[in-house]
C-alpha cells in the first residue's frame, strides 16, 4: 500500500500578552503542539511506507493512534487561534444569536463552560461545536483529544483542560482561574469568522 504523504506544518500564532496565562506557560504549550504536528507526520510516513500485511500489529496500532495525534494537533490550533489579536467581545452575528438562543446570554454560555471544567475530571477538552443540521451550538467534553468527538459537528472553540495547559501557572485545584483567564482572552471576532466559514 502506497499512500500520498501529506506533510503538516506548525501554524504560527501571533499571541499578545495574556492576563492570567504566562508567557512561559504559552511557550511550553506551543512546544507540545509542535510535538503533535511532528507525530502526525511520522504516522503519515509510516502509513505510506507500510506494505499490506507487513508488521500488521504495529501498523494497526499506528492507524489507531492517528486520531489522537491529529485531533491533538487540530484542537491546539483552535485553542491558540482564538487568542490571536487579543481579547475582543463578540459582535452582533449569527454566532452570537445562536449562543444567546442556546444559553440565554454569552455569560450563560461561559457559566456552562465553567461548570463543565469544574465537574469533569481527568484530561480532555471543552469543545464548542456547531450542529448545522439543527442550527444549534453544542458544548461537550472530549476525553484526551479524540474520545467523544462528535461526528458532523463543526468545532468553533476548544479549551485545553490537560494539565500541561495550565500547570506552569496554576495547581489543578485552581484550574477554574485558568479557564476564566482563557475566556477573558478570547478574540470572539476571530471565533465568529471561523463560525461564518461553516455557513457556506
């Protein structure tokens, strides 16, 4: 089996100084993101060079691992992408209307995000998705990077709840302070632009 090799590159994020999340924390976190990109490329190279029936057990485990590494890469791109340009409130838009319909207000949406962060244990992500079929905004928890990802839903926002995302600045018991700092740092104009791209 020979597969065309797709090579992924790290994205550059022009991030401002973030109140409540240190430059050191961001640097450590970006380094981890770079590792996911590298591992996706390694897996693609392995798949492209593996003949049918050759090294079947390690090959099958490598294919299984792809979802973890790939979603780790993409989730981090959503995470950092929402911070580019500095904090900006959401403007009147389709996204704002849907959030207010689903959660009564932006503050109501943020309260649910904080409730998820407070009650979910272990590593994972708080994901905001758009369900195009029902024209609805959905918040859910994704374990690791891939377990719990919802088919056909478009990712709008990803909040990293792995300890590597906040342990430079906060203890696990203070993770809500980290979530609060992240929510305050979001550029909702950028997030809205991403959402709008799903409407076409």
